[in-house]
C-alpha cells in the first residue's frame, strides 16, 4: 500500500493507540497485581482480580490488532474512546496516573472522526 498524505494522520493515530494498548497488555500479563488497583470494586466482586486483568490484557491486544488492521477503523476507534474514557472515569481517585487516558481517549475520538 502506498501511503498518501491524506491517510498519514489516521495511520499515526492507529499506531500510537495500538502501541499504548499492546504495552498495557504486556504489562498486565507480566505484572498483573500492579494492575488490580485500577479494577472497579463491582468487577472484583464478580470475578477474581487476576482473571479480570488477564481478560483486559486479551481485550487490549485484540483492540490494538483491530486498530492496526485498518478494518472498520472508526468503530475500533470509538471502542477505544469508550474504553479509555471508561478507565479514566472509573479511576477518578487515581487521576495522577489516569489523566493520560483522557488525552488518549480524545486522540481515539479524533481518529474516529478522521475516518468517518
């Protein structure tokens, strides 16, 4: 595929968001107990924290691969937006760490709008 200037911003956003998701997934698999503090209390009443973190790692990996595939990008970007916004909203008490998720959610929304 020959890259055109018109799709370069969307490609860069896809790669950047996928990198963040894949990095999180790898960290979740390697250090799951460091991630359990970000799980909402209602979720850990339903499933074991380790299982939830592993499920999130799988989810993040699949979402990253979807973004990288370039197929139905707007839907992947909207799901990414919802995911990152949800993380930020469910962890407002840890905004010192999750503030980045707000910027990433806005970047994902920009990607959705670019590919609409």
